[in-house]
């Protein structure tokens, strides 16, 4: 994706990086510079959302997390936030992780 974004930047098209940070090393290598990055605190926001939902669990319950793309920074941050929130409620046990179902094109 970075080489394509470099072509766009060379064509005077404004490039903005949203949510999944581009590799700074590879961006520098191909000359893609000055690209602003916009995101949220995925870990804190997911923690708050899951904590809000799990606060109402008052009997033994199992939970499952459907993950995003493993290794993607935003997915890992969301997973970490969810696991932290679930761990705070002793009624929630066995927080399992599951990969999303992929479509025929290999994307979730």
C-alpha cells in the first residue's frame, strides 16, 4: 500500500493515515514523508466499552472475543482492552479468542 500512497502523494494528492499506522521505516525508504496519522486509543476505548457491558454480569458467564486481523496494531490494542475489562469481573471466565470468518477474497 505504501508505494501506491507515495504515487498519490507525488501526484499532489493529500494522504492521511487513519487507524492502522503505516510502517515508518518502509515509508521513509520509499520517500513517503509528512503523512499525518489519526487514530483513537483503541485499548482504552475497548476497555471502557467492554467494562460497561460486563459490569452487568452477575452470574457465571463465559465470554468470547472475535478478533480483528492478528498482528494489526488496532486489533491487538482492542483485544488487550477487552481482556483487561473481562478479567475485572470474577463472574466472567474462559475469555476465548476467535478469528473472524474470512470472505472468499481472504479479507475479514
